C-alpha cells in the first residue's frame, strides 16, 4: 500500500514522507501530540471535530538512515518505517505505542451450519475488511478507556465497537457494538503511563481492543483518509487535556442548567404541564426545567406549536417563568413534506434539503410522515436552521433538545448515496452520517447564541467527537432496569474521558416501568450527574418524584435538594473543565492513576476534584463495598468518620443513603435551599471545610458571575481563592479577584471535624469559632 521510504521533506512543523506509492504527512502539534495523515480518499482534510488546531513551535530533529526515519522532540521519539509502520517511544526510550507487524489473525470460530443460526436471528461474528486499517501491539498489562457512549465495563479490553450513529430502541446490552454517538478516541494505560489515539474519520469506523485477537488492537474505517492523532500524557489528565485542546472544551453552561430537570413523552396539553409544575412547588421539590416532547408541535412540524394543546405558547411559557421554570422543547431534523408549511417551503426553495444521486430531494418517513432532511453540511443551510431557533427563543423557550439526529428514519436508514453539499464538495451520507447530528448541533448553538446572547443550552442524542463545544448529551433510550443503572456509570465515565463532560442519563430509565426502589437509587446517581434529568416514555408508568409512595418521594426530595446544595461546587468544576477538559464524573483512576486498584472499578466515581460517590446499583442491597483510593484520607459525608485511603470498607446503605465520601482537607462551597436556581440571591459565600486528622494544605477557587452570559470570558467574574493550612493551628486565607459587579458581603465557614484545641485564623486574624462555624464580613 505504501512501499519503501524514498525521501522526506520538512516544512515548518510537518514532515512529508514520500513512499513509492503515496505520500504521508506527520505533523507535530506540540512536543506530546503528533498527527499522522495519508490522503487515501481526498487530498484535503474534512474534519468537523478539529476546527482550530493550535500548533506550538516545536523543536525537533529528523534523521533518516534508509531503513528508519526518526523524528525526535524533547518528549517523543517516533520511528517511521517502510509501509508506514510507526513505533513511538518516550524520552527514556521506553515503547509507548508500536505498530503490529503480523497479519490479521482472528480467533477461530467453529460452527457446523452458521446459515441456520443466522436464519433463526442469531448475530454471528465475522471478519471485516477495512480500507483504512492500523493495528497496534497489545500488551498483557494494557487497559483501554474512552470511545464515548458504550455499553460494557469501564476497561474496554476485549471489546469491539462500531462507530455508526444508530437509533436502536431495543434494550441495550453489553454486546451492543454501536449506539447513538461516535467518538473515535481511545485512551491506553500501561505501566502507569497514558496515551491517546484520536482517529478522525467520519466514515463507519471500528475499534477492536483484542476481541479479534489478543495480540493486537486496531482501528479501521470502510473509507476515508488515514488521519489520526497520537497524544502522550503520561497522565490521563494530560491526555484528556490534549484531546480537548484539539476537539474543544466543554464550555461553562448557564447556571440553571445544573438544576433538576423533568421530562416525559409527553407533557401535553398545557394543563398537564402546569399540573407537573405546580406539583413540584407544592411538594417542596426543587426543579428548574420542564421538557416538551414531540406532542407540543402542530402535526410534528418542527418550529410550530399545536394551538389546541397550547393556546398561547408565549403567555404559557411566561406563566411558567414566573414560577421559576425554564422550558426546553424537542426539535427533530425531519421536516414534514407539506406545501404551505413555512419551514418546508423555504427549505425547498433555497435548496436546503439533501438529495438523491439524481438531485431529487430525498424523502423518508419520520414522526410527521413523509419528511426531508436539512443538509447541515452546507453552511447556508446551517445559517437558515440557526435563524429558525429565534422562532422558539422569541416565544420564551430556554433550550433546544435535538433528537432523532443520527439521523433516524422509519422507512429504512438513509441510503449511503444520499448527497450533501459540503460547501461546494459533494459528499454522500456514507461519509457524513456520523457528523450529521454534530453539524445540526453546531447550527442550533449558533442560532441560540445569536438570538439570546446567552450560553446556549442544547441537549443532543447523536454526536461526534467535538460536539461538547455545542451541546450536552444524554445516553439515549435506556430502560428502567437495574442493569441499565449499573451500565450507566462506566458509560458516563467514558463519555467524560472522551471530552463530553456535560452528560447524563434518563434518571429512572426511559423504557419499561420504573419501580420505587430503582428510582430511589437512580436519583442518588442523578444528583451527581452534570445533566440531571428524569425522563420516561409514552405508555410507561409515571415516574415523577411523587409517583410512587411517600418514602420514594422523600428520597427524591432529599437528593434533589442535595444537588442544589452542591450547585456552587458543580459550577466551579464546570468552569475548571472549560480550562482543562477535566470531566465532572471521573473514574477513580483519573485522579489516582498510581493506584492500580482503581483501574477497573465500574461502580464508583469522583464527582469533580473532591467528592467520591459509590452508589448502590443492586436491587435489595443495603450495604456497599467501597474502595477508597490510596493517597488521600476520606471523610464519610453522612457520619464524619475518617478513613485512610488504599482500603476497602463496607458501608451501611439503607434505601435513603448513597455512600458519599469527601477527600480530607477539601473546601466545598454550598448554596442555600431554593426551589430553583436564582430564587434566593445569596450574598453569603458558604464554605464547608473537611478537616482530617493529618496535617496538610489545600487550595480551592470559587467562581461568581452572572450565570448566563459570555461576559465571564471578558473577565467579568469574581474569583475567590481559598487556602487552608492545617498544622498546630488552622489557617484560612481568602484572596479575591473581583471583575463582576456583584460580590459577597460575608463569608460563612463550617469546619467539619475541627479539634477544639486548635486555634483558627482567617486572613491572619484569630477567629472565635462557635459550633464549628464562623462568619466574617468581606
């Protein structure tokens, strides 16, 4: 395919390697990140994920001795061989990533008559050939993470996944190769060193982590270019930071989006929506957001309202706003074929819909019946779609829920040869399927931003690498089963590692019927999930917080209120995420990479920097085996008891208790009790400080801004930097960096586990502590 290396050229940060049959380009993004590109499909890149590559000035050397081309930076040493075989070493000469030299050798699969098995409906495993294929040597002590929304365990060793966004409403199990999202980003961990591979190919692609053969792992695609980035940590934190430098950081969301959200297919007519809203307020259960599913529309026509169900949408949304509720409405890409319907007529006249290979507008069947599909590859179409968002925003809608954007269709999937116009380059559905939802989200983001001048809130089902710049995600149509609750934890953790920090699941499960115990345990997970939304399907048993019994309602109220208490902390973590790419829900190994016991823990996670959550995910369980990572001490949130890290404990967990532990010396800002974000404007900064038995020091940065605009990017925010130093006495220092007009008047500090013999100083002034707390004027 390549042949022998003939020669090479150096151009700025690129090394062009000329082979007998083709030219490859190695681009040094920085000392730790390198891109490998070979134009098998077309000469130019067509990345929708990497929009603004920030190339650093990289010092590197190139040597060629007729057998191997070596590229060396201060961090990496890259050997390039004939046939484009690549081996990558760290600065110590230790191998990080090595191409596999052997032939593909799938495990033997025996069977007498596979035809009969297939006829009965069994899905048979088979060998697949790829136009683009790269295999790497598999080591015994190698672990794999990332790849976005996937069923199965946290460690992906032994799994095979297909990147082809798929709407499959059947109950998802561990054997599912594809779901709604395609994020071809893999993290490898070996000998406590982490590396990342981002295979930026929009065609159907595959990742195999030893399912085919345990001697190698591979990634491949049915077509397109060979275009992948290798990034070296050596920590997972650094790998995720580099990946999100390429594909984009999750931006700071509006503050209200971190509150509790309630959804169902469907809350219609408006009397039903109001009934739900009133119940939250009457039952003292906080809630910020109510969703309207497809039944709010006029015959499922997007950007319309059914005036029989919602007589005056603007007036109705204003009523909900006065009660403290935001409304998020669903929008699908399928546009109803209907002459006289403004969206259809405009799109048809201006050429905004995808066509078949003969140039005739392509139709398929979705909720409205015959439907056509906007060509989101075309910037003019995105501009048109963006403009339509103003229709919803002007009525008072606060966010958009992009669904069915794989794209889903009922009369079979869109054929591979459906044509889209990528601003002058005609491309087929085969190429752009995985980025269709991504480009819809981009258009939606730009439209809402322009219409409101606020940070857009978009929830999307389908996405590609980089969608985190535009939308939050949920894991699609899950089921009200314990298996799906368990599976959601590694799924969310790997989404976070894959750049999608603002993520969540349908709390309680979408399909099937939830039970009181299942909802009680699921809301305990949801309280620590960035997107906290309860959602259920049409025809299922109701599962609002009060839908079962008093015990279940009380548990929902308890954890939803806990969530609101922790929103200031969560907002700080989201701000940090925009700077570093660090996810909110993290596998324990993210913070504790040197502790190998964390590498395959599926049922615990860190919530930001300082909180560990170990939810109960087994029916009937009232105890939980909890691992506390080595390197820190941990304080039981409920009892105040302190434990040394590096051990397993058994935590009693009756139905209303989710095991929660706080890292010792943590500083956690907490908010007032309120029905919705912004109900009580707090002029007091309240900090919980968790003191351990051991001396130490910690620093925390708290953020205050207007919670909705982009002004924070221009310095209009306050930073409160709190330092806590525990020795013979406790010293707390506060530094303020003020850029926003609103400020705190007082600071209240609650000291957990304070020894009464210790003196306490705040900004070098001794403080009298009463009942383990004190308040000072700012």
